[in-house]
C-alpha cells in the first residue's frame, strides 16, 4: 500500500500495526458497503483482541523514542501528513461520499475540518517548564513540567469519520504521544486506514500510528479497557460512552468523551423568522441529521410558531435526495438499516402521541425524507431521544422561561442554538442553557479548531480543539530540587 491511490479501488484489506500492513490475526474480514447503492466497496480486516494487543504493544514500544524526538521534527512529519490531505482533498471527499453517504458539500466541509485539526495541532505549544520557590523549605525549587500521556486510544464514529479521528490524532502526535485508532465498522477507510496510509507514506516512524479495524462489539471493550493507553478518546452515543468510560476507569485511563446530544433551537417572539427557519433547516438536515451537534428540537414561541413551521416545511420540501457519488443532492442516505429504522420509529411514535406530520416521514431504501413534525411536546419520542436523522420536531412555548426550561429538560448538554431579535436577549438565554456550546443567531452545526468543543451533563467529558485539547493529551509532573543543604527532623 505504498501508492498514492485514495479510491475505493485501492487495496484496503490490511490493517496497519507497527509500520506493517497485515491481515487480522484470524484472517477474517468485514464488508464495507456504499449506503446509497448497497454495493460492496471494500473488504477490510475484522480485527481481534490479539490485533488490539499487538497495536498497543507497538505504540508503547515506539512512544519513548517519539516523545524524545524534538517537537520541530514531529511537527514536520505532521505537516507532511497535512500536505498530503490537502493534495488528496478531492479524492478523500469522494471516498467520504462513497463510504459514509456524505453529500458533496458535507464531504468537502469535513476534509476542511480535518485540515483544520492538523493546522491547530501544528500551532500547539506545550507549557514550558515553570519554576517556583518552595513554600515551606528554604533553598528548594519546585519545577513543574508537562509530558505526553503516552499512548492514546482513539475510537471514532461513522458520521464524520476522518475529522472525528484527526481532532485527537493530530494533536496527540505533535505532543509526543503514539496512537491506536479503531474506526467505526461502517467507515473503516476514511476513519482509519486512509490516515494509516498517509502516515506510512510521509514516513512517520513505525508504531507511532496504528489502525485496527473491526466490529466494536468484538474489540471495543479491549480497545477501551486495555492497560496500555493513558487516554481513551471516544466519540459516539452516551450509552456506549458509559461502557467505554467504565472500561477505561478499570485501568485508570482518562476517558475523553464526546457523546450524544439533544440540541434545542430556541426561537424567541422577536426573532427574524425567515433567518431562524433557514438556520433551523441547516441545523436539522445537514448530513441527513446524522450530526451529534444537530438541532434535535425546535423550541419556538407561540407568536411566531405557525410562520416558523411553514417556513421550515418549505425548506424541507426544497431539499433533494440522491446518491452523493453521482449528484449534488442535498441529502444522501442514512448509514445503515438499523439507524433508518430507529429514525422512522421515532417519527411514527411521535405522530401516534398526537403530533402532526407536516412533511416527510417516509423512506426509500436508506433515503429518509426531510421530516417536520408540529404540535410536539418534549416527552414525545422524536424530541426526548437523539433521533440522529433528518427530523425536525417543533415544540410551541408561551414564554422565554418555558423555552429555557424545555431546552434544559434533557440528560444531554452538547450543543444548542438561540434565534433572537435582540442579541443581548439571545446571549442571556445562551448563558442559561446547559450545553457546552451555544450559538446565537446561527445554527449549531459548526466546529472551530480554535474553540473548545465538548459537552455538559451526559454529553461527555473533556474538550477538543485549541489549547484545551492539551488537557487530555499531556500530564503534569512536579520535580523538586533541593539546592541548599538542610537539616531533617522527623515529621
């Protein structure tokens, strides 16, 4: 796999461990399908626990030498990887369309996010050594230094596979850590093998980057609970995140978790309804709603409710569905049957509970229509669950206080949005919403490599991006030096 082929025709039938392309320990494979056509695009290794062990062993063996490599040299190799992504951006976006069903605009955006992850990593400056006088002892100095945590395990999801891997991988490498990546089984190429190919091509040393593909149900626990990694980065559902955190805690590894969301979009009585509905449509329908930071609930003041619903319906009905590899369709397919069936079930149960289906609600294969539901309450299935589909439940409220109460009435706290005519009012509402990220007069499907990304409550632990990611990838060491001879008394 030394060629520069970044297509579905390339060979993806090996995983990458200790600088070698190798099959799984038992030779088994898993099939990767294009969700738009259901055609097989690759056979990749179905990794085993033995493969995970080998990858972590290789990462552990390589870490000391990598950490001892001057940061300028580490940056140079990471910069080479960034340049390769830029050179192959069109091919990578095409791979994203084929493997994950990403519409072309989303695929291009995701490649841009991945390059932003690398650019942010290259700008990181680990804290320099700090020296302080000791508090109680004369002639003693306290030296505070930062060191890489060591080995980082990365378990990434299928919805933004390359970006949600690189946001942990790139800074981990610059800061002197080695990594083992386990991409989602729906997107093992763009979530892992592609990055392994790039690492191999630019000459990142053996064992620094390792990728094991396979089913999470078979190797996920070993990835999360292995004794080697000191940080386990996981992006996915809260239910699985709890299991990952539990397994990591058994070895006292730090779980860095970005989990589920149930994002509210609060629309006040004085909002610009046309603009609010445009933002709401982008927030609910981008990438078929398969975005952790998408709008899951539209919480709209009754004074503008009917107009907002009408405009949202117009936006939904203007969107096109199609195979992203063959068209510029606005929406592509849902990633698999299980996800599709869950989305449709939430819609059906919500209508049965008394909501009105304004538009959508049907599926053709894995293509789910953009769906708008009115007359929704916060307890209905499409509102209280993270539906992860192109579904927009609209909840009427009579006051700002009620809107804030409903917005916060969820176990999640990842992303939110506020649409308000008065910016100060919008900011005051944002301050009272329990979410790690709140966007005023914009949609929440937004990531910035220079801003802290993460959630509150059951939506996760830790932060990605900017300098905040260093908290997950560095640890602090205290070294004291006694400069003057001292007398010792028993304490």
